[in-house]
C-alpha cells in the first residue's frame, strides 16, 4: 500500500558501501521525469552524480554534510528558470494542443505566466515544481528498497550564497545561467535497519475541516 510506503520512509544518513543497480537509478529518475508540474512546464533538470570528487564538492555546498559524500549516488535537482522562457514554455503549451493565439494570451496572464511577476516568483514557481519530482523520486527509491535523504541546506539563490563553492559546483555540473541547484537527494542502502516512530505534529493540529459542518470523525 502506498500509505505504508510513505509511513515507513525515513531520512537515512548512513549508508552501506553497496552499489545501486543502474536500472534502479533509471526508475528513480523516471519517477521524477513523470511527476506533475504547473501546466506541464517541467522547469527542472535532474543530474545523477556518482563521482567522489563531485560528491565532495556537493558536500561542501551543503555545509559539509557527510551523507552527501557517503551516499552511493546523488540526484541533484535543478530549478531551471529558463523553462519559463516564451520559447521553452511555449513548446510545452503547444504540445498540449494550445494554439498560438492561446499561448500568447497565457503569456499575458500573470497567474499563468510567472515571469510577469518578477524573478523571485519565477524561482518560487520553479522550486515548487521541483519539490513534487523530489517526492516522487524518494518514494520510488523506497519502493525499490533504496533509502534517501533530502538535502535542502545548501548555498543557492534561495539561501545564503557562498559564491566560491557555487561557482565550482556549477562548473562541475555544467550548469547554465538560470539553472539553480535546489535540492540534492542522497541515495543508498541504510547501514542499520532501525524502526523509528515518526515524529510529527499532532494530526488534529494539521488536518482541519471546513467550518460548515462535515467534520469526519477519523
Ligand atoms: C526541503 C527539505 C530539506 C531538508 N534538508 C535536509 C538537509 O539539508 N540535511 C538533512 O540531513 N536532512 C534534511 N532534510 C530531511 C528532514 O530533516 C526530514 O525529512 C525530517 O526531519 C523528517 O524526518 P523523516 O524524513 O525521517 O520523516 C530535509 C527535508 C526537506 C523536506
């Protein structure tokens, strides 16, 4: 059951020295590739990293988090702000069967076309899309018996910038202008299979019902 998979997934930060088969890595990447996105915009890139030197650089980017180095593989998730250019976004809209005049209309509606609202909103919308893909990839990994951890504490446009390391990483990953590294997913097999109780806020403090009745007694 998917809910069991979700409940059993946990962030794993210590890994065995064991290779993940390529076919499993492909399945995990496919889960991100098929994730939903705003009007199918797909403003993202996913970069598979296995090289120890690049892992070391990425660990440095994430404040020297050790599991970035020790994971068997990393998926670096990029928010691609270029995905919103009229050319790129126009292509996916046309693929949906929207006519040129319809596409032009979309380019003039701020709710549908984030560049009209400024750079920050473009980044916000791009990050929003990437996070869905991240969740899909983590769950596919778990389904395959592969553990993971999201790494969000990294230097980038959305946090504190350490230009020196960002420049090195951008070079190592061939990142272009407008491509922002948002998240790294560490992947590997857990060193220890421990059962932990999920620490979450109280269910009733997070789940609410509309005010006009209809409260379900779960
Ligand atoms: C956006 C985001 C960023 C995160 N960044 C980090 C990180 O930089 N390093 C880390 O070890 N864990 C990171 N985590 C993992 C969280 O600490 C973890 O998901 C949370 O404590 C709940 O634990 P669980 O994943 O085991 O259920 C991040 C999680 C999310 C969703």
